[in-house]
């Protein structure tokens, strides 16, 4: 009987798919309304002028212009702005 019994499954056969988070548009880049600027978990970056925030904390442009990052406030929060012409 040339049969092979079933081998046990390995313990390592899984891995989560990457979430593709991070900055998508950098400072100085031209942007149009609706473009995603940052994908993030939590508020690593905060929305500034002409920038909206989705329910998953994604920052997106609300106006056409140029992306500008800045650090403001007592706690050193990072803000993303869209500077219009």
C-alpha cells in the first residue's frame, strides 16, 4: 500500500495583507479636490486649511492648490494644508 498519510499543517501559514498607509502627496505637490494626501491609523497628521478627514482618518484635499506640511501648537502637532493660488 503505497499511500502517504496526511501531514499536519504548519503553524506559520498566514500573514496579513499590507494596508498601504502613509503619505501619498508630499509638500510642494499640486493637488485637486478629492485627492488623498495621507492614509493613516489615528491622527498622526491633522487636517488644516482646505483639507478634510474621512472616517478612517484619511486626509484629502477640499480645494485645488499646493500641499504644505507644518508643525504647530504646544504639542507639536503636524498639520497638512492645501494652499490655494
